[in-house]
């Protein structure tokens, strides 16, 4: 099977939208978890005595 150069897959023209979406969702989840720990756990307990 002979494939022309124009028909070959060019990875430099591919934008990994799904990868960026997954990455953003994971980072958003980590930020939400950190905010919950900071405002929901650490601040209500008060300072170190």
C-alpha cells in the first residue's frame, strides 16, 4: 500500500483537546480539594496554641 505524503497523519497539526480538558479538570479538582481543606478544616480549628 502506497500512501502519499499529503495523506499521512501529521502529529504537529494535531491539537490534544481531550488531554488539555482532562488536565484542567484534574487541576480544578485539586484546587477545590485544597480550598475545602484550608477553609473547611484548618481555619475553623484556629491557630496553634
